[in-house]
C-alpha cells in the first residue's frame, strides 16, 4: 500500500480545485449563507499560526454549509491601508504600495497552502482605488446627511508616528507601535456622528447571536446611563457663565455634596484663567496645574491611583438644595469628554471622591445608609417616621457605594434610594440620559490611507468632492518622513488637481481616513466586488447580507464591530440597504500562544511559521491540530509534540481505506450502524456549534471503532470520509477517489442520521452491591426499570452476594447501573 504523502496529495488537489473553480460563489443564490472572517492586515511577517485557527474554523463551517445544500459566499481580502507599511517606508524607503503588494502575495500563498475554500474572484484590497473610491463615496453620503463634520477637539497625538491615535492604541501612556509618549493636542478633526445612533446601538444588541462578553463590552463603551442633571450657581462673575452643570446617576446623594470637581479643560477654568478680573486668587497655581494635566492622556488620568487637584481660590458654587457655598477644585480625574466635565463630589459614596477628600481634608457627609446598618428599632418606626437623628451621626469609615436609605437629606430622610432620588430630582433638577460614547474621530495625518474627499473654497467652506471625480486619488509625490503636518500637505499634484477642477484658491483636505472606515463596510463590497457603478448592487447586498456567520478576535469587540454597525444603520436610513445589523452571528477564536504560554512575538523569536509545519506534516494535520487543541474560543499553548496525534489519526484512516478493496455501491448510511449514526449527529451538531474539538474527537472514536471491526461496509467508509472532509479537505478528496466516489467529496451531500438509530438496541447495565460492581446485564433499550431490577438480582454473581442478606434500597441510574444496598 502506498505511503501517505501529504506534499504530493495537497499540491495535486489545490491545483485541481483552482482548475475546477470548485469554490466559486453562485451568481444568483437561492439559499444563501454568508461566512466571513475578519480580513487581515497583510503584514510583512506573513501569516502566523494564530490566523490558521480562525480561518480553518470558518472554512470547516463554510464546507459543511455547502454540503448541506447552501449557496455559500466565503471571500477573503486585505485591510491594506495603515501605519505599518508607512512606517516601513520611512525606515527603508520602500514605497507602501510595493511593500503592501509583497505582503499580500505572501499571505495569499500561505492561505492557499492551507486548502482554505475562499472564492478568490471576490478578493478586495482596501488600498486600491477601485475599493477606496466607494469608501470616499460613503464619506460623501455621510457628509451630505449631516453625519460627518469637522470640528475642534482634543486628540491623542503620537509625536513618533506623527498622527492621531484612538484610546485603544495607547498602552501605559505610550503609542503601541513606536512607544512614544502620547500627548494631548487640540486640532480640527473630521468626525462621524455615531452618537446619533447611541440608543439603537445599545437596544439592537439584544437580538444578536453574539458572545455575551462582546455585547456587554459594547454596552459599556456606549455607556448609556439614566440619571439627573443639577445646576450649581458659581460665585465668580464670568459674563454668560453662571452655573456648573453636573450629571449624576445617584441623585439620592445630592445632600452629600461637599465639593465640586471640574476637568482642567472645563470652560469655567478657561474663562477664569483668561479673565484677570474673575476673582480667582491663585491664578498661577491653577495655570500650572492645567498645563501639567494637558500632558497626560485620558487613560493616564483615569488610571492614576493618586488623585490630584487644585482649589479655585475665591470661587465657590452654591448648593441647589441647601444654599451652602461649596469649594470648587480642578481635578484631572475628571474628564472633559465625559458627562459635563464637572462632577458633584460625594466623598461618602464614591471611592475616587473619598480619596480626594481625605487628601485635601474636605468634609465627608454620609447621606445614604446601608439597610443592614440600620437598627431594628429605627426600621420599626417605618420609612415615614424615620428621623435624621435616628439614623445619622455615623462616622464614615468606609465608602458605601450601594443603594439603601436616604439620611441627612432634609424631608427625604428614610426613603429608599430610588424613591428618594426620584423626588430629589423632581424638586431640584431634571431627569437625563447620558452616554460615554463620543463621535468617531476619523481624520489621520498620515500618507498611507484613503484621502478624505473634501475640498475647501476660497472662504474656507468644506465641499464634498463630487461623485464624477471619485476616486479622489492618493497622490504619489509625497515624502514619507513625518513632520507633524499631514504628508499630503506637501503634494504639489494634489493642489494642482484641486485648482484645475475647482478653481484658483480652492484647497484640498490633506488628512486621510482612519483605516477603521475601510473595514466598516468591506463585507458589503464582497457581495459585488467588481461593480463600477455602485458600491454593491442592492439585490446582491440584500440577498447575501447581513453576514450569517462572522468570525474574528475578541480584541475587535468595540471599535470595528461598533463602527460597522453604525455604518450599516446609516446606510439603511439612506435606503441603500434593507437591514440594520451587519452580522447576525458572531464567534471569537482564541489565541495560539507560544509553548511557554507567552504571546508569540517576532521580536522574541517564538513565532511558529505555518509554512514550516505544512512542510513537515501537511496542511490537513495542521488544521486538525489547531481545531483539536481546545475549545475554539479558548487560548491554547502551541505544542509541537502534540501535532503527532492528528498526524497518526490521518495515517490510520489512510491505511483503513487503503486496505478496503470494494468500491462504493451507494451513499446511504447503513441503517443498523448505531455508532455511525451517533457520530453523524455528534459531528453535525458540534460543527454548527463551533465545538470543532469535540467533533474531531467523535471522528477519532469512529475510526477506532472501524479498525476494531472484522468487516466494514464501503458505505460506512464513504460516510466517514464525508464527515472528515471539512477538517482535512486534501486527504479526504484523495480517499474519496480511492473508494471510486464520483466528483469532489466537497460537492457531496452531507450525511444524515436517523435519530432512532443513534440509540443502541441493547445497553449494558453495571450491577453493584453496596457500591461495588459485582456483575452486569445486557437488556433491550426499552426494558422497564422493574424488569431490569429483576434481571439484576438474578445475575449469578450478584445473586451470590445477595444471598442471606436483606436489600434495604434499590437504586437505578437510567441506562447505566443498578446498586443494591444491603444490611441486616
């Protein structure tokens, strides 16, 4: 029998699949199913084994869908714009276009070696003008519908990369790419008004088949909160500025306010520093503190355990309920971008406020008592009869952040927090809903990105570039060295193009788009990638979308997924698509860690190259190994020795088929083969639930069962090969032909099982006496409990152990065991 030669077999079938266009997407699907990976950035280091698990998982899922009669769209493309290629260009002088193309070629070659069933006719590249022309079209539509605007804002600025960064791109105050310390900088920026959809983005999560943790991460990011707004009049004379507005989710604590805290960027602080007559007594001290705060990122300010601040000397606020004067502090733990940029500080019931109050010796006033702390006699008076004196006067040893009973709060004493808060709000404030979510900053001051399709007239007014001038091409006469200004500022060709089309004095926008804009709609382009008239034909987009099955890393839980949802809703409102959510079902794959449990890193030298593994043991073995190593969503450590297990399994089934001389007579599952029917059910259900490791385990048990049999039908072998085909596409294609199967195994019908046949006709019951097995009986599946107990007592060895003793209890565990408990 011929040896299993993975190199020969895999090369042969990969070529044949291309020649046969085996994975071409049906042009007019009648039963569509869209399976999509989060497309990769084509880095110079190439594909790594972490990619393999996710891509193999979707490949298995796409293959079973095809075999079950679905018309499948399973495409691949490249999220190709971005900083890495540009930084490489700065370092080496190699143009980003050249480096990107080289990286894509490497990725594509590696992917094809894995036997992944992508339809390459639908390949897209976000850095190509035939794609970004529609990214620009999308921008213009958002602009025309008041969903894109340019406005001044504080941004995270990386002096090394010379561009704006999102909060998520900062690690310990430094840029995740170049380790430069990030600073705050105010500049005019383009924004998408994602906040307009805040409520819908929260509410629509409920019906999505997504991991709970991912949905919760989005809820937390959007940060919708129901609460109250209160106004605190300010003593300083500042013209129109008269009140500090605050939002709180705990209006029941209003009477516990002992100081106000405002962000260093707050309008009150700005006006006080600009107006020498404002009455501020420590102008220089406040100015110095504000300057120091500006050098910190929002994340640094939030994560700093030691709270710092400075009092606004001579300026106070007036409590809206008590009329008391309250000191105002500038404190950098308060962020301008969240809420109103000012807080009513309640140190007895907020840990950050408490730490600040203790540091600066500010009064701490307890106004909400834990129900557990109230004496029974106090409760006995009833809520209405409870007095301030009977429940107050406690020394605040610990911060109580929960809800309880209102105290030290005038006529509201004794009320439960919720009721008291509602009444306090009604009398002194107003109800309000706030959000943590901020508009999406999309402008980037780098070269390798989609040019923002905007021009400015001589008066400085922004105009979207008309559709007939799209794509608004990325110019080539641009130096890569970052200087602090957008590289496109130096493009003579861009300026000349603008003036030639629009007239003298017109200027181009020189920022490029955040690459998350490119990936926020790419799934739509896959449905109709060659269309030159529209971003996607409406019938194609609405037929394939929303994506049925989407797979990618959990690190994209917030930004990419949130942005794609926003864009989909905006396009639906503009009547370009008839669905409002992009991804119906979402699954995350875990990470493949190094053998020592650390993250694989090129700099550390512990990255496993999938090409080397494929050379040694084959793509089918690598696919099987990664999906068998553990649950799909869990991170696992790479284990070189463990790869031998899947390899031995494939060799075993190779020998099993090779020793079987008969040809396939039919494709019907043998009706009386309990193990086979049970395996079909297990593999089918587990693939659909993304429990690939369990499905493979069932296949291994089936093959072991086949090996132990004296005879095995050709039909049974054919079923086994079809069940294995999604996991190991090359070897199964070869084995299918060895068994004289017609056509590709991947175009065969998926095996079906008979539910009744999954149950054994007979079952073996262990029989115990006082917990020790003394025998066993074989009974029919439908034997009654009373008959099983009778047969168990009559089993010869059991009967010996029951002789001359009384049975005190008879225990029957259905389908498994009987236990007789005896005693005198």
